[in-house]
């Protein structure tokens, strides 16, 4: 018998929009990194841009996890403890 995977799907539309915008911004920043490499820009400039990409992606992930945890607590479903534990594991995977 297969075990059911514990997960949560974010339903807060405002948070989904904010996270999507942040990811799209990170995509643009990553494209800039590629262009900078092709243009022969300095390591300092490229690494600074890569740092911005990393921060944007991590912030999006943390926002997704925290918003999901908030929903999990507010919904108070029977599996909320298991979902909260799974979200905590995801959070720690980013640390």
C-alpha cells in the first residue's frame, strides 16, 4: 500500500502573486548574469548579481513556506501537525 505524501498547496492569491513576481525578477537577474559573462564583466559584478539571484530565490522559498505554515495553522486540519513538520524540513533544507 502506497503512503500518501504530506504536502500543502498555497491558496493565498496575494502571496502567490508576490512569490511569482519575485521568481520572475530572479529569472531576469539570472539572464543578466549570463549576459555579463558573455560581455566579459568583472567577477565582482557577476558575483554581486548572482548573490541577488540567490537572495531572491531564497526569499521566495521562505515566503512560500511561511505562508503555507500560516495557512496550515489557520486551517487546523487533522494532518496539520504532519504538514507543519514537512514545512519545517523544507525550511531547514534552505538553511
